[in-house]
C-alpha cells in the first residue's frame, strides 16, 4: 500500500464522505475508518464501499490510548484525518463534559499515539485536524469574514472544546515538530447528515407535517458548504497543504436561518407535489438558545489562492440535491428517527 491513513469519525456525516472519496480515489491506499458508533455514527452511510479491499473498519474510542497505539502499529499509519467529535451545540449546553472528553482528551490521546509512532521520523507523516468556524465566535451583522488569523472567541461548550483541541494540535507542531494542519470549516449540508441538524430535520418535519422550530426571529446567519465540496478540500489539503498551516474552508454562501427555512419549505413542497406555501404554517419561532452567535462567514481566499480550491455548487443547486436525496432515502431517515439503526449495532457489537 502506498499510504496507510487513519480517518477518525468515518461513519459520521462528513467522515463518511471523506472515507468514500479516499477509498474510491486511492485504491492503493489503506483506509482505516475508526468510529465509536455513538448515536451519530452509522455504518449504513458506507454500505457502498464496505467490501472494498483497501477499506478497514475498526470500532473504537479515540480516548483509548492503548487502542490508538495498536492501530498505529498494526496498520503502519502514516497519515491521520481527524474528524471524530461531538458536534451538536445544543447537546453541548446540556452535557459539556462529554464534549470535553471526546473533543479535547480524545484529540490529545490521538496526538500522543501519533507522536510516539512517528517521533524522529516525521518525513511523509501528517496529522490533519478538522475543526469549525465556531471557534472564532461571532461576526457583526454589518460585515466581515473569519480569516485564519482571526482571534479565537468561542461562545458555547462545543466551540470551546474544539478551540482547545485546535490549540493542542498546533502545540504538538510547535513543541515536537509534528507535521500538522488544521482546517476550520463553515456549516456543512448534504446527504447522510444526522437528523438533529437543521436541514435534514426540517426536510423530515415538512414531510411529516411537524413544526419547524426557528430560534429567535431567524436572523442568525450561517455560511453553508456542500459536504462533497468539503471532502474535496480535505483531499487537496491532505496531499498539498503545508504542515503547520491553517486553512479556512467556506462556501462564500451566507443565508439567514429564516430564509433558508423558507427555501427548504418551497423546495420540499414542490418535490412532494404540495401547493406553493403549503408548509409555511409549520414555521414556529421559539426562544433563542443561550450564547447563540449572530453570524458566521468564512474567508476561503487563502485556500483558493494557495491550492486552487473553490466550491463547485451554488446553494440552491446543493439544496435541490440534498432534498432529493433525503426524499429518495426515506428508509435511511426512518431507521434513524425510529432508532432501528441502533438495534442493529446492539446485535452486532453488544450495544453502543
């Protein structure tokens, strides 16, 4: 095998797209997918490549140092793409300890295993850490973009845990000489996203005529990135990014939440054959969540300038693809919302 790459969190939303891309694009690479299979991990996301000869799945916890050491030894890992994380802001508000354990201590454990395996032989190695734009805090409604030099200012337990993990990755580069890169990306959307997130949740709710809860007045602004464009960027940065660097990955695609919800309503209603405006009445404004940042927007010009990446889809086209995928894969969605997928893992692995 030309390379042996450990992808953590590869059964999750973004991770499954990265695993699929690498398995198919690089048949001479060994791709080891490590996932704990917590509630957001689903091997059904990878059913189309699970028999590939260059693909291996390992169920495990990134906080398990002995397992991490064993994986580096057994598979001669020379690259890490680290996506495993707790990622839902609302969950972090109610359970910050889980986020600190996985996102901070898990990342540190993985860094320690990599350092032990690679120290004094850094050539050809890379630890690639995927992070979020939420570490930067909030932007004013009037304008501005997050750049790679924007000061960190996290406002939720989730973003604080990701900020901490980013700092540990950079510290390992500066202290030990470990080749690392960090990327901070904007909100992802697309197929296989766990339905606690806004876009798949609202598609499913419209389908079932359930309320569409919008925080505050829906004025919060997010920059949206199609997940396959993000996977392409990860591939590019893994192979051509410069160790020690940070790259921002964004869609140059800002939408107010309420405008996004109305676009989803129009798109889903049209695809279901409903009259125009049929599901508008489902929109329900609810109390804003604590520490809700007003606006995020990523400046990806460094990534475009140095490596030539840019998003391939306009948002409306990406939403069309996304809505169509969820409506065409209702069994996938129903297995998750009903909990059936968890029964499968209980039978196979003795619980989650």
